[in-house]
C-alpha cells in the first residue's frame, strides 16, 4: 500500500472484518476469509519478523492495527 486511498479502504475492510468476527462463531472460516487482507497489511522483510503496515504520513489507521492483533489472537486461540 502506497497511497492514502489504499490505507482508507483497507482500514474500512479491517473494520468490517472486526465487526464480522464479533458475530460469527466460526473462527476458522473467518481466518480463511480474511487471509488475503492479513497479507495486505503485513510487511515481512526476508529474515525479519513481520510488522503491521498501518501508518502513512504520520497517520495511524487503527482498524488495520486492531485487525492484525485480533487475527493473530484468533490464530493463537485455535492452535492452543
């Protein structure tokens, strides 16, 4: 993502995904549905841990950050 529009639309998609998670008991389905969105919001340079790409020009897109955290929490919950 390089432009403000990309961040705005991705932020809205993350907001939608978070709302859906609140009402959908099938977390495995939710993870599969939003795998591409997760891949869109992370940066993982070779050999380094991944980070969430939620900032542009000093603006933090909070739903992107929150989505990333929730996605990883659901994954952890399902693997334990």
